[in-house]
């Protein structure tokens, strides 16, 4: 005898009414009044079952006041042959076909089909027959064909019910038989995926993201910050003649591109210490290319003065707390989000998950995620393409803004609002969003369906609007491979017993199961494993080229390197050339950056004919006569004089003439 669990009541709410239950009845959802012996109750069908003729109901009965004859008609509705109109309704459920009763001459609205049911709430009626919904249970040992999708179990045909007029009113019922194929319920995808601009070289794809506008902004802010830093050190008396800041001169766009190229090269040539990159000794550890492009002191000085936003523009009174925390890196975040979304169109399957940039120092926005490789650090919520790992949009976690929360609106919470912000601009294009149980909920799934999305993923059964019959089930109530499920028409919930109990939510998968080998899985579980790893795929590719060093004193500069690394991966995906391997792409990009922005070599003839003249270094403090002192290149003593042409410190009377005679 097939077993099932009723869900819902005649009122259309998602919570059943509390009624009295006979003591001897074995209740699946209410265990407080259960007098069943301690021996485990087997919920699977038995071959030698002595079940009485009357069906055993495993859920509390509602106080149904329906006349007896009407109840018999409702209960026997699924046993009678279906009419032609009912067959047509079941086959066309979720399709784009419209009924013949529409008034001629009225154009169809370009909105998802699930949104049409909320437009005329006054005309919406709820079919009473849909109130007696059931949770469908798969047989104990289904035997579908290997790697072929089949319904979990044949169930009685339920009458077709109209959708609720309230957006967040869920009427859970059993799945119709035969079940509708997922591709018939899925939103049609109307997007041409891939790069919006064609590129031929790695340099072109990288420059499309890091264009001259953003580079000039970084140059301007870096020069301003270098002056502020030198002024602060002079006022505090912390500057000394050997400080690198005394040798600062304003940077430019070409030098900044060269700096980026050196940083990218450090991800390909990995060393444990920064000074080892400038090793020019004749041994196996020599890397003379770094010192050829830029001196170590200049690289260190650029790293210290690199800046993205003027500190004087930070007005805490006009910023929220999360905005103030991200003020230093905010221009880079906004620029990359805009460029990433403009240059690429996502395919149908998109993964939404969090990523972590390691930061073990003290930081107020630090997060702990044990299942990530970094474990602790700066968390970002990211929207990535499932197939390639292209980072389309991201948001740095700095605390949730709950100012817009409304109690009567389930999707105004911090997590649903975050999902809708990341998906802004993708509405009504047919994308399928894959999320884990941190984000998924029935209310969010319906909201996404109305906006033209499909969504699927794992689900926490304690979420709002989840049927209590499913929320109260434990893994001891089911056998391995068993499925339970229910649908509200546009949102499906499936509970699967594997080693543990796993719940899934989907907008189109229904209760279809797949058998590969000896394991029976719901189809939504297999699709989830294939499409959920977009963010993890991105992190795995970035881990091969670690630009962000383990030790860093400033968190936003380390996070900037993480974003720079992600932009290179996006550039690689934008090129979309199968002949380029990822490592080959990075090496070609570094070479192109050096070639296009290398400083011109000094002309030897000009240096030879130029006039050499001695000069004194500037004063440390304008109010004092003390001047900077540096080591003489000849006698190694500290001196205040140098050669203007050679830019080398040397004693004027004892070392100046011998040095120029020898060189």
C-alpha cells in the first residue's frame, strides 16, 4: 500500500490546524502524543503488510466539515479516468501557451508566466480540491534505468489548482502524475552568453578592465598620499635621512602598469621573500629581470604609497558603518563591478556563493568559514558563471544593512536583499541561480521566479513557509534512497535520505530521480553538483598564481591584489581562445605590459655630453640647517652633496673628480 503524508489545510495556509489524534495512530510529524513502541518504525512499504482496507494517514486529520458524499468524490477523484480538459491542463502546466478565454486584441505582457497570477488579485480563486495536498513519497527501492531520469513513484493524479493570489501564500500539494519534464517548466533563456567585445591579445583584454581612467585615478591618489605621508613623518619627527620617502617622485600611468606587471610576475615566479626577486648574483636563484624593470627601493616605495581614495574625503557623518569600513577600497570595487558586468554576458547557469581572502590579523570585518581554504579572512559574496568561473559581480561583507527590513515582506531580509542586489540587471533573461542553504528559502524562490529567474539548491527545513511535515522529519524516519516531496506549483521541495537527510528546493525539477550505479539521487542533486561550483572553480584557478603575499600590514592592499588576480582570470575568460593556456596567457600579458609601458632607455650620448655639477640635498626641516646625508659611492662616508646628472652621493672635494675620471 502506498504511503503518503498530507500537507496543508482547506484554508490554503502552509501550517495545518491542530486537531486531536487517536493515541494508537502512528504520527510522523507530531511525536509528543505517540504511543508507538520503541522499536523502530519502518516507513517503507512491506510485502506482507496487514494494513486494513482503510488507508492509514500519517498526519493529523483536520476537522473537515465537508459532507461525506463530497469527501468521497474528492478522495476518489484521482481514481477515475481523466477528462480531455484535465489532460490538456496537466500537459500544458508551466508552458507558455495561453488559454482561449483571453480577450482578443490585448497584447501579452513580457513578464514571466508565474508573475501573471499576481496581477489581478481580485479575479484569483483558489480551487478547493487543491487543499487536500499530500507529500509524495518514493518507493523503497526504485529501479530506474541507469543514468536516466524517471519519476520517483507513480502517485494518484491530483486535480489542477489555481495559484494563490497572495505572493507568499504557499499551498503545498503532491506532484501531478505524470510529472512535468523540467525543461517544460524552466524559464526560457534569451541571452547570448560570452564576451561583449572581441579581443585578440591578452593585453587588450586586461586594458579593457584596467583602462586609463582608473589608472589615472590611482596615480593621482598615490601621489597625494605620498605627500601626506612625508608631511606626517616630518611633523612627527619619524623621518630620517635613510627613509625611502625622501627619494619619492611622482609616479605616472606607465610606471603603474609596470608595477602591476611585476606584481603579476610574482604570481608566476613564486619566492618566499620579496628581496629574492631582485637577486642578481650568478646562481640558480637569480632573477635579473625584476631589477631591470624596476629597482627594489622604487617597488617598495610604490607598494607603501599605493592608494585609492583620499583620506580627507572620508566623512563618517555621511557614510554608513559598512561604507566607512570599505572607504579605502571602494573606488576599485565599484569600477571592477561595472567593468566585469559590461564586458561579459553570463550563460544560463550561475552560482552564488561566498569566497574568502585570507587575513589573520585583527580586522573588524573578518569572518570565519571552516569549509574554505583560507578559513578566516575577508568574505565576499560573489556571482560567478558555473561553467567558467567568471566573476560577474561581488560584494564585500562589512556588516548587513537592516534599515530596509520589513516584517511583512519576507524578501526584505538581509540575505534575500543581498541576492537581489547581486542579480540586479539580469531580470527576465532566464538565468538559473544555484545557491546553498544559506540563501535559499521558499519566499526567495518565488520572488526570483516572478523576476524571470529559476533557482535551485539545498534548503534548511527551518525556513519560513516550509511545510511542518517536512521540517519535523528526521533521517530515522526514512530509509536510504527514499524521497519525499511537495510542490506549490512554482516551487518544489524535495527531501532525500542519503547518509544524512538533505533537503532541496527548486523551481522546475519536481520529484524526478536518477540512478547511477547503485545510488538513487534526485535529479536536482545531480544538477546541483554540476552547477554550484562556479565560485570554487574561480578560487581554484586563482590559487595557482598567489599574488597576495601571506604577510602584509594593510588589509585593503592585500585585498586589492586579490581583485587584481581575479581581473586577470576574467581577462583570460574574455579572450576566449582555446589555444591559450592559463599560464601562457599570464606570461604573455606580463611581457606585453613591460613592452608597452617600459620607461625609455637613457641615451648614452646625452649622458656623456651633459654637464656634471655638484649640489646639496634638501633640508630635512625648513626651520633647521640640517640636510639629508647619504653614503658616498667612493669613500662610503655620509655626505650632503651629490651629482645632479649621475644622481649619486659623493664628496665634493675628495671623491667627485676621481669618480668622474674613472667613469
